[in-house]
C-alpha cells in the first residue's frame, strides 16, 4: 500500500487551532504501518470524551468544542481518521474500505486502552464510532449521536443521493468550500483553508472521494450485514444515548428517530434539534459542549 503523509508545515498557524498532535501507529492486514493522528487535551486521569469526525473533515471540526469540554474538567480525545487531517493517507481509492477503517480505528482505541468513554459522533464518525461502541460496549458509558447513522442497506435519502453524485463527479474536491456549503453559517477564508490543509493536492483526497461510495445503502455493500448485527447490540444498549441532530441537514434528516425508537438507552433522554447544517459543530458548538457535559454527568453518575 502506497501511503502519503501531509507535510507538518501545512498545519502551522491554522486559525483557532493551538492543539499539539499525538500519533499512534496501526497496522493493516497487509502489513502496512499507518500513522493515526489525534488530539488529546485535558487531564489524563479524567475519563475521556471521544469526538469522532466524518468526511471530508478532520478534528479541526471540534476546535470550538474541545476548549469548552476541557474547561469543564474532561479529557478530550479527537482522532483524525486515516485519510484525513494529520493522519496518513493511502494513495489508492481501493485501499479505503469500511472494514479497514473499523480495524484501524479499533486498533487505535484499544491501543490507548480508552474506557468509560462518552462519545460524540457525526457523519462517518458515527458509522465508525457506533461500530466501535457495539464491538467494545464495555468501554463506552454514553453516546451523543448527531447527523449520522449506521446504515444496513435499506436505501438512502435524497440528500445523500445528491451528495454521492456530487462527490463522484466534481473535478476538484474543494474540501473547505464543501465544509462551507454543509454548514449553516458562512465560514471564513481562514477556516476553509484549515479544512484544505490536509490535502496539498488532489492525490491526497482519494479517501475523501471514496468514502461516499462506501456507505452501505444497498444490501450488497460491505458491512451492510455486519451493521444489521451491530444494531442488535445497540438494541440492547441501556447506557445513555442522546440524539442531537440539526434542523438543516438533508442528508441525515429523520435519522434521530431511529435511535430514539430502537435503543433502550435513548428512552427518557433529553433529545434535541440543534441549529445548523450537516456540519453542526460549526453552527452550535456551545450547545454541543453543554450536551456532552450533561451526558457525561448522567452516564457517570
């Protein structure tokens, strides 16, 4: 597997991004060693809050959320998925599979031996994060679910179909502009540049291009059957699960009801609808800090 690594200087001087990178190596089944980057802020002795980003973003998406959680005494851990942010980027689209991402991210999670986790997950951060929570349920104490799902091959929304078509046909995958398009507010030029930073040129974006095609929207997709089994675990998950979808996301619209109806731990929780687009972290960061902090208090007594 050929692997690209974004030069460090691409991440220098990014607006609102004072966080030092941490790294951990994971090993693919073919023997390739990949470097996964993550943010780790706050007291190490505190139980972790895990922030899972999706595509085509990176942990920069949480830049306004991390400080608020740290100020409340939380340890905050935010990985960059392989192919995104400071993490290594396989050069071939075919190197990106749902199963591989589950393996890579699972290695990272267990390698850090994170336990008593309260997780916030959005977009692909949910497709991967929820699978980690169902694979290692004993490690998780509570989950906040936002603009995401765990698809089982039952089709797609019109919003996702439009995104799938766009992602495969636009000649230039302008990451910063796409984040701006998917946010309710107008991002600054500096913020859009920070979302462009991980990708010096189009060759670094094979993962970003491939991810939309990996969502298991048909029964034939990889991991569709495994997600059905994972839903059985979620269907018995009694720890607190709160939904906080946004009011302006056509991709995930209505997905919150699935969790509210199927997950025992979602019963009686203070579910809410936040203001914002698909990337609601850009639109409602203060509210997300409040939701995560309150969830952690409920989850940990």
